[in-house]
């Protein structure tokens, strides 16, 4: 098995609604090659590589969204390994955690600020 998983086609998938166009199959193969060569890589990076190989007519939103949809389908169908595609523009969300209750109390004390205007009838 390669880094991008086993090669599958729509005919290998259960309940595949219809076959894919030859152009889409060729794009999928190119995507697999690009990801294999350059992983980890962003969807945009794959789009640039496809553009330079002549698979895309431009880097406009419609073209890049099509590649994104194709790659999502490939990942959902285990044709493309999810872990090889990255998105550095999105922050990883984490939940704040403390070792014990005294640490959370200390954090709350450090963040406390009294509202100096709380007793005023109006804010200007």
C-alpha cells in the first residue's frame, strides 16, 4: 500500500451511482501523484500543481472548488489519505485544562477586572 492508500475507482465503490468522466479519473490520478510527491500538502498546493500540469484552466474559485470537491470525495472513499492533506490557515481548537482546582482559581483571579462603570446610569 502506498502513502496515499490503495488505488480505487468508482467501480470499486459499493453503490456507486455512475461512472466518472475520463477527465475526472485522470485528475484523480494526477492528484494521487502530486500528493505522493509533495505530502503534506494543502488543497491549494494541489491546485497549483494541477494548473501547471494543464488540468485546470486557471486558479479561479470555480476551478479550485472543483478540485476540493474531487479531493473530498477521494478522501471519503479511502482513495486519498486524509492525513496527507493539511490546512495551515485554520487554528487547532483546544479546551483549556488545569492540573487541579487551584490552578483554575488562580487563572480566574488573574483575569478578573472590575467594571469601573458598572454603577453609572449611562455609557457615553
